[in-house]
C-alpha cells in the first residue's frame, strides 16, 4: 500500500532542523546575517544582545541586573545568560530550529549550551564564524552609533572578545562543525555564501 502523502513527502524531501550558532566579534555583521537566515529558513534568531537591551528598556529583573555590565561593555554573568537561554529555548517557536546570535561567548557558556541542548534532546548542527579584521569592526561600529559603541567601549568589547570568545573558534573547529565566512565582504555576498554553505544541510 502507498504511504499516505505526508509520510511520502517526508521520505522524498527529508529536511534537517537548522540549529545554528553565529560566532564572531561585535560589528562582524552576524546579527544582520542571523536575521537573513531566520527569514530564509523560517526559524527564530535569538539575539542575546537584543534580549538584554529589551530587558534593560523595560527594567525587568534581568534588565536591572544586566544593565551595568552592558553599559560598561562587559559580559553579563554566565548564570544570568544561561537562565535567559533556558527561557528562550522554552518557547515553542524554537522547536523547529533556531539561530543563536551572541551566545555562547565564552567556554563556560559553551558547556552550558551543550548541557541545555542535551537536556532538551537537541544538538546544534553548525557554527558559522565571521572572521573580520579589527579596523573594519571599529569603523562599522562607530557608524552604527549604538549607546555602547563609543570608541572606548568598542575597544573594551573587542578585548573581551579576543580574550574570552576566540577560544571557541578552535573548540568548534576541533568539533568539525565550524563554517568560516569572510565577514569583510559586502552584506549580500555573505548572505549568499552562508545560504550556499548551509543549503545542502537543509536536505539530507
Ligand atoms: P551584542 O549586541 O551581541 O554586541 O551584545 C551587547 C552586550 O550584551 C554585550 O557587550 C554584553 O554586555 C551583553 N551580552 C550579549 N550576549 C552576551 C553573552 N552571551 N554573555 C554575556 N554578555 C552578553
């Protein structure tokens, strides 16, 4: 007997759930690309920076605790960030995939993410790393003019990125799930490059 068509469809066009981490320095364009990917694959992009800025604007408990750290260009403590991620993954919208933009940012958060996903029975597929030269990052951030984009704070955030986040590049490279993208190219070219690098992974 023929399989009912939904099953036949699944067999003919199996799709893989996209679970992606976008990794890169501030100003590398990863948020813009996370939004483009979210629209393309119809999955939520979870931006910890945006969530924190919203929390600060509404002065929620998280916002009050995070504010001084964000304004000083420091990392918000891991316990707060892991709580925020746990809450984000609790949303039904994340069941069919997600893009993480801005998390994890250090090795402790990387381990916490592994644990969270293990508990949920999920695994991320790929980590997209936006390699971008520092002078271009500074130029882009100064143009962006966000409150934490003064030259001092930019340098502080880049320093923290270099110290705490760059070890993740090797960590994921060793795990063989790192896709390296040249973040200095024009936005539309990067969008195309990501789409073609990941498209084969959408269908298996
Ligand atoms: P972003 O918009 O990703 O550049 O984040 C803005 C600010 O939010 C950062 O400078 C940090 O203060 C804070 N932040 C965002 N994501 C994280 C994270 N994963 N861990 C700690 N702090 C974070």
